[in-house]
């Protein structure tokens, strides 16, 4: 995979969709070997199989993630992203995003993971990290808090009391506001709010949910949610055509 293709895949994973001119701009800012728009135009005209293999497709002058195409959300995402600045990490960090499963492990993610490990799992149990990664993924795509709790898998988590439930919810809310999301061009909601004074923090519940008097959440056999798997929300649709990429309110 040549470096330009790596940039296209990484930037599309980070931003959800990216215009050809932005690819040229970022590539040239980080590399001595400069490119021009014609190099990207050739790829747009004849996309290599490597793009589709990484769920990257073309639309007009953009490279777009498959889920945006499948959900017919190109125009909606374009409006959400309008006029927002781009988060551009250093080259080494940026190219980590060639892997679609990569995400920046923020302080808030580590706080949640540490809490799960300390309170619900035995030392060294990898299921704590599985759960934290699943929560991170759902927060990234705007899945609401109830779905996050309903979608825990494989293990049973027993909360001591409502205070502990609220502690977990607060950790998830903190994580959600510090995740790099497509509609913010890779910025976190907190970065947009604090650095650019735009009130784009994702709205989250300010009251605990009623779990019907039970403090136990049953989890089904844990599997990493794939794009073609049934959506955990219970709609019966494939994950990629339901909650993946949707901004649920």
C-alpha cells in the first residue's frame, strides 16, 4: 500500500469523509515528496481495491466511509462538518488511523477502563478492555446511554447502588465528550466547545436511568460488533445500516 493510499484511508477513518483538496493539503504539509490534485483525481477516477477493502468509497470529490454511503448521510454529514476546523495529528499518529479499529486512548478512556478493572473484573481479565472498547465505539457513533447499558455483553455487572451506577454513567459521559468524532472533523466535542467556543457537546442524560429496580445487567456472549452483524439495539438491521454512524438523540 503506497503512502498516498495510506493517507486517504487514515483521513477517511478519522473524518468520516474527506475532500480531495484536504488530502493534498495534509499530505504535503507532512512529506517532502509533494503531490498535486491530479494524483488524487486518478485515484478518484479509478479507486484501487485497497480502498474498498478498508470500507472507503468515493462520492463526487470526496472519499467517504461505507456507513455514511449506506445510510445516505453524505449531505447531512457535510452540513454537520461545515465551517469546523480540522484536527490534524502528527504523521505517525495520523497513519495509525489506517487501521479502522484504532482510536486515541484518552485520559477519559483510561479512567473508565481503570474503574471497570478495579470494580468489576479480576486482575488481568481482558474482558474489561473488551467492554471499555465497546463503550468507546458506541460513544463515538452517538449511541444513547440506555443502548450502551443494554448492549453490554458476556458478563454480568452488579452495581452496588445507584451511586455506583451514576459513577459509571459519569465516566461514560466524560468519555463521550472527549472522543474524536466525524462531525467535528476529528475534534472532540470538548475541543470544539473549549477551543472554538461552539456549543457542540453531545447532549447526554443528566439523570440516572431506571433499570426496573434491578442492579444487574445481563450480557450475552461477547463478540466484537462487526459491520454486518445484527445491530445491538435490537432493530433487526445490520449494524452498519442502523446505529453505526448514526447520531442518536
